[in-house]
C-alpha cells in the first residue's frame, strides 16, 4: 500500500520536475516547481521524517513563492504586462499542475483517514521506529556538526557578496551608459 | 578546540575583518594588508602544526599529510596573493571584495583538504565554488567574464548534484557519510554491486568536472580565457589541488580499486585526458587556453597515481611511495603553474603567442623565467617538472602499467611541441621594438621571479631535499 503511494508520489515529482524544465512561461514553471516540492515533502512524510517535510514546505514552497512575488513586483511594468499576463492565463495551461496537485492531496487524505489500520501499523513498525525530533537535529547541529553551521554561514556570505557585487556593477554601468547617452 | 583548526580560523577571521573594514573605510591597501597578515599567520600556524600529533574528528582528519597539503595550499595562495595588489589596481571595480572572496575560497580549499566526511567535503566544495563564481564574474561588465561566470555556476551546480547523488547512494549502503566508514565491508550487502559502482561513477563525474578531466573538460578553456587572470590562477591551482586530494582520499579510503570497472574508467579517463589535452594545445595561439589544455593533460598524468594504489599485490612501503609521488608531483606542478601565472600577471596585455614574440630581447629576465617554467611543464631535465615526471614513470614501471605509461610518454612528446612553441615565440626577432614598453618590472615582481626560478631549478637539480621532506611526512 505504502509502496503504491510512494511510487505515485515519485512519479508526480518526476513529471512535474520535467514540466518545470520544459515550460516556456516562467510562472508555469514555478508552479510546477512548487508541485515538485510538495511531492518531495510527501515523500519525506512517508519516510517518517515529518520535520524535514515541514521544512520542505516552509522553506522551499514558501521561499520560492516569495521570490516569485518579488520578481514579478520588480518586473511589473503596468497595464501592458497585466494584459499580457491576462492573455497568458488560461485554465487549460494550469490543468496539469492542478491534476498533479489533486492526486497528491488525495494521497495525503488517504494516508490520514482512509488507510486500513494494519498498513498504519506497518508504517509505525517499519518507518517510525527512530523518529527524529527537532531537538535531536538541533543537538546534532550544535554538537558534532557545529562547524558545518559556520561553514554554511560563510557560504551564504560569499554568495551574498558575489550577488551584491555583480548586481551593483551592472547598475553602475547602466548609469554610466545613460550618462554617456545624455 | 582542536589546535588543527587554527589556520582555517585565522583565514576566516581575516575574511570577516575585511567585511568589518568595508563598513567603515574602503581602502584597498588595508584589505591587502589584512588578507596578507591572515594568510601569513595561517601559514606560520600550519608550519608549527607540522609536528603536532594527528587527530581525527567526525568531520575532519588531521595528520602529517593533510597539514603538508594545507601548507602547500597556503603557500600557493600566498604566492598568488603577492601579485594581487598591483594587478587589482588595473581593474575598474571595487577592489576590497576580491580579497574577501579570495580568502573565502582559500578557506573552502582548506576545509576540503582536511575533510573526512561527505558533508564537510561538500560544504567546502560549495564554499569554494560559490566564491569562485564571484571571483570569475568579478569584472561584470566584461561579456567574456559574464559568460564564464554563468558557465561555472551552472556546471559546478551540476557537478555538485552528481556528487550529492553518489553520496546518497553510498549512504544507503554504508549507513554513514564518514569517509572512514567506506572501508567497512558491511555484512549485509544492501545494494547490488552495480549500484555502488554507479555511485562511485557519479562522484567521479562531479570531481572530474572540477578537475576538468576529459569527458568533462569543455568548460576549462573558456573559463581560463574569460575569467580575470588571478582567478584563473586560483582555479588552476587551489581548486584542482583540493579536489584532487579529496578524490585521492576517497579512492584510497574506500578501496575503490577493488572494482575492475573503476580501474578501467580511471585508466580511460587518464589516457584520454593526456591525449586530448595535449592535442588541443598543439595549435593553440592563446596563452591562457594553452595553459588550460596543458592542465588537463597534467591531471591526466596525475591520475596514474590513483591507478597505482592496487591493493592486490603491494606492500605498505609501496603505498607510501605512491603517496610521495603524488605529493611530489603536486608540489612540482603547482609551483610551476603559479610561476607561469605570475609571469602572465606581469605581462597583462599579452594574450597570444604572436604578441609574445621577441619578449626575450626586450625583457630578458621575464622571458627566461617563462622559458624555464615551460621547460618544467614539458618535463625537461634539471627542472622540477622533470623530477616529478621521472618519479611517476618509475612508479608506473614498477607496477607494470604499460598502457598508461605508453600514453604518458607519447602524449608528453606531443605536449613538448607546444611548450617549445612558446619558447620559440619568445626568442623570435621582434618586429616592433616599442611594444613591450608598457611592461614595468618592479622589485616585487623581480624578487618573485627569482624565487620561482630558485624553486623550479633548485629543486630540479637537488630534488632529494624535497623528496626527503615528503618522505618524512608520509613515513
């Protein structure tokens, strides 16, 4: 039973990832990406690591949506682009994402409410035996793996500096070219 | 806190100090000074740590070899750093961030060299490659630099994805991400052998990308050409050194030579890197592309070291000997390469062989240094490069790797052609007398050139001092 659910979820992950790559429209691609993230988080749930699943939804689906909103805010250019977007939005284009999402939802509902009790017992024996709590993760991260936290902080720092330097560069060059045009 | 962490911490604090300095005052000299002091302190600390007892933690392992390699890494970075100030003055950018990213990528290299765990290795790799993206695309207005930056970003992301996939499959089998766990042959073989082979090949793919070995070498020439010069020097030395060390450690710790397929893959990659690298270099006119192709070939030669660790028929002393050969080759090649790049930094406007023609008659000292370095890369006797190649051939003969050995000899002869072409270009009669007037030789560059000649020729004539030192470390 659980295997079927896993296979379905994995298929959804793969299909939506493929669609995210092949979609021409950025918005559609992002929506497929969100579906991928949701499916991956369901896989985490099936594996019994609920914390990772929650993080997956909060960080990836959440952060990506926020980024998406930022980008559209920055690229928003008034009536013309609105009309363009209106033109772009059809129910028919979102139907695949919708179908994939609804399959995921049905699976989740099935696991929660409709699964026969013996499969649930199977789950609890096979999967949930060493349930990893948030506390354990924190203890590991600030115990033997504390240096990894430092390294990842430095990694983010270097990425941040790179991004700022390159984008600032482009901005200053633009100003210069505008001045020369004037 | 373990003493062995201090050099990395010093480098990290150097980077953070530059960050704090940036809040208050933008001064290139101060950033140069801070980075120099932190590199010097780290170097001294590493020298002091050379005699410390080895220790292994969850994430890192420290022994005589790793501290020697860290020392080598810091020395190379220091040599590159010495050229940084004058070179950065020619750029039309903010300069302080370069030092920051420079130190961060050095830190990434240091982490990788000492890593004993897939997570620390991966984080170090990412720290290094993310900093490299910044260093490559530093001159953002330059189209070529932009292209190179995007290329490196995407390709290193793909390489990291491959490595992650491989590590995940290995985790499934061994139940731990630690490198030492790779040794344990678990009683319950969870995965079939082909899955483990797949994982190993995934990891190889990622690492070969970084080392620009043959199936994954297409990016390297564009990158060397497009990136700022100092960044190319860092890419050719720091990045490749630390990735190769990780590759070597994985192969030895995991005893991956037990699989015939892996040996085949390694020999095919080694042979094809030697040939393709050298053949691509043959008619190349651009100096940086030429060096890029030669670095493909040189890492092809170095892969022979991995083939040597054949556990079926060997004693412990031979293993030590192989390790010595690897370290010797790395020292020889990397110092030569740093020398070549520092010459290139001294002649920043010369990009092709034609522009180089006649340099000998105008700036003889620079030209002589470059000639000696080219001879060392080609492996002519009395240079450091010859000794390295000599040891490599000796080891290959003792293990009877005839196929790879033949490839090494033939491709070295092919490679000789383009190294000699550079020298020919140098001693051609110049057409235009005034064209080298922009090259100003200051005392700093001169002393660096003398140091490089001393290293390349001195260790080439008296290799025993270096090899004894390395013997002491591995013994």
